[in-house]
């Protein structure tokens, strides 16, 4: 819970903070979570009215009030411009000045407090810093081109075996959403595991300044976001901002098999712990075996000990997810027994889900996002399965100058592992073209521009024993295809 007094102090610029007087009726008032989507508001929460390129959170103040928001971070001008709309709200509201507490004295006890700030985004960031400095958890920051969210989930599962652990929700890894994760910290938490995403150079350094991580994990450097940063070197420099921001007594956990990540060891003031399949990695895996949808097995080697692991994670690429999580456990003093318990947590084990169709086919739902590296890894999973194999692939976005080659690389792999290919979107046409060039026949490949076409084409192929991989970037909404394939046509 966030006490009202802390919110009023924390949202103010640090150099001019004052402690506002609170009327007796408001001394014990606190807020629940901070949310940026009015649809997620529950009674007692603090709504963050952000103004973005596409929409303005102030437009949804009435909805937040109706859902029971106890307060909101707003600009006074935006509220004044919407007085007519808010006049019909079912609950009373009052504008509150954080530095003086003005507005509280005459506010009814059930009022929603619209806390007027210069900029809601900057205000919530200041509040997050203020709140973070009052607490002493060990913060683990995670970044990388792919695998951030999966790694976050498994790291949290491992560390929770010993520590009271907070993890960021979903992919809350931006300048707007990471502060809301920090504001969920309480004195009861020992550890916080937070994703740190990157839109532009300097952003990860900024997020690290907010969260003050003592442990930083970098999973890899790949072409995701290449259209914004231009080169892989630039992406690597941006990701290196996490290990560079760590304290000397902290730990930089780096993927030893990625040369750009390994090189970050030279630029961090923290102690370095490496993981991978390289012979000189501090935590090394070998004897890797994929059992398809039944998980993976490998032997982990560290400090003279060899530990055989069999895990419910799908795909060889998740060896790196497991190693990163185990590394976090090792540097924070966990036993291998605790680490193995966390790695076997089925809820955290994989972002990929496996669903059945009414015809007895299997659909591998890997629709969360897509990049060439992660799509190739998903195709490796498909290759391990028996029976007819179908690849249903959508556009991969934000690849910049390697956009065509990235799709063509996937197309060449599809030709090696799948009997049928269905693509969705203009960029995925390169996947189809390269699969044809690599030996698939025109009868094996179908190019589609609408979800309905994909669904209609896929259904006859999903016979008993067949397996279909569905994957594409978030914007392609490939989950609509998975949902449809789980239904019979007459249920549409």
C-alpha cells in the first residue's frame, strides 16, 4: 500500500519537496497498486493518466472513477478541460495540490483524489525513486533482445524458493510501466525481479537509475529494434547500460555464448558471472537433450560440481533461460536443491503453451512475440515432434535493415522441418519465398493476408497426430488463430 502522504511528497520534484499538512480524516488513507489502464482499476487503486501518441489517459478518468479508483495522477489543465464529462461521475472527486494538500480539507471521505502534477509520467517516476529509496530489496534487472520475460519468470520462480520475491507484471519494462512495478514493493519483499526494455539509447541506464539493481542479467544481443538503432553494435551498447549501472559489490550475469554480451564484462564495475555452453563459462551446460513437448535435459557444471537436470521447459533454447535463472540463484547463495525446485515450476517454465484441437492435433502457441532467433528456436521444437508438422508464421517486426534476410533465414529452416507452411502478412511472404527456393513445393506453401484465410487453410491440415507451430510479432495478433483452431468450425 502507498500512503497518501508518501504519494504527495514523492510526486514532487526532489529539489522542492515539501510535506503537506493532512487533515485528520486523510492521515491513514493509502492507495493500492498504480495502474495505467482504466480497465484494470479496482477499488482503492491509483490511476496514472498518461498522455501518449495514440490516446490520453485523462479521457478515461470517468471510467477509473466508476471502477473505484481512490486517486489519479493528472494534470490540472487536463481535468479542467474535462469538467463537463466528469460532472456526471457517479462518485465525488477533488483536485489536490501535492505540495500544499489544497483540496483535501473540504473533500468528502469517499472522494477520488485527482493529484495535480506537472507531468504524470515524470511524477510516477519520481514517486518510484522516492519509494525505492525507502526499501532495501535485492533488485535483479533483466535485459536482452529476446527472452527477457521468460527469463524474468524463471528467475523469480527460482529466487522465490528462499526469498519473498516480487516480479514485474507481464512485460512491464518501460519508463512508464517499470515504475508501477517498483511501487508494488513492500518492506516484506527480499528480492525484486524486473525486466528492463529498450526503445532508444540511454533508456536502460535511466531504468537502472530508477530501480538501482544489484544484479543484472543480459540474455543476448539480436536484431530486434534494429530499425531504430541501426546496427547490432548500437543495440549491444544500449544493452550494456545495465551491467555498466551495477555497483561494485553487485553481479553482472552474462551469456558467455554471445560475443557482444560476453564483451560487457570489461565495462561493468560489478563482479561477473557467465553462463552458456562455452567451456570457460562459470556455469556450463552440456549433454543437452530435447524431449520435444516433454521438456529438456542437460548437465550443469559449476565450481567442480556436475548436476543433471531434467526440466519441463520446451525447446533447446530454454537451456539458456534455465542457466540464467540458475546463475541468479548461485550468486545469491541458493542451493542446487532450491534452484531445481524453481526451474521445475510449471507455471514459470515456458512462455510457450501447448493446446489440443478438436481433431486431436497439437498446436504450439508461441504467439507472444517473434524475432528470427526465437522463431528458429521454435522451429527446432517443431522439428523434434513426430507426425505431420505445419508452420503458421506471421510477420516479424522491428528488424530494420535485416528485415528481409531475417525472414528468409526462417524460410530456409521451415523447408527443413515442416511439411506445410502458412504465412500471414506482407513480410512473411519472404519466409514463403525462401521456403520455396529451399525445396518446398507450391502445394506445400500458402501465403495469406487475413487471419480468416489462415484459419480456413489450417483446419484441414490439423489431423490427429499433426503438430502446428503458430508464431509472429505481437502486432500480428496470431493468438486469434490459436483460439480459432481450438474451436470447431460450427462454433464460430
